[in-house]
C-alpha cells in the first residue's frame, strides 16, 4: 500500500491541530482551576477573619453578660439578707405586740376584786 506524502502531511497536521486544541483547552482549564483555587483561598481568608472578629465580639459580650449576671446575683444575695433581717424584726415586733395587747387588756379589763374602790 502506497500513501502519498500529502495524505501523511494532512493526517499529521490534523493530529497536531487536535493535540494543540486539546493542550490549549487543558491549559485554559488549568488556569481556571488555579484562579478558582486562588479566589477560594481569598474568600476563605476573609471568612476566617470575619469569624475571628465575630468570635471575639461574642466572647466580649459573654464576658459582659457574665459580669452583669454576677452583679445581679450579688444584689439578690444582698436583698435576701435584707429580707432575712426584716423577717427577724417582724418576729420581734410580733412578740412586742403581744406584750402591748396584754398591757392594754390589763388596763381595760374588769377591776380587780381584791382592791376596794373609793
């Protein structure tokens, strides 16, 4: 079988064009992948920075809230102490009121029988 040089050249040219097209397409795809990776890294860095800022703000707010709740708890303890004092004073007043009632009853009660009225 005899193949002319023109056919061989045409086939070689077609193969070269196809290979060059595939290589060019692969190069474009590789550049796009590199760009996407670069953009992903950039976006990830921005998200990481934003996450760090938000975490710092949340930690600051948590500390402020914890401090505020500590103050509220201290105030509740103080109020509980004051309530205990008031209860003690009310119990003392109850005893004194009983003594006052007895004294009033003695003043207003019936005259004593052993004493003579003048």
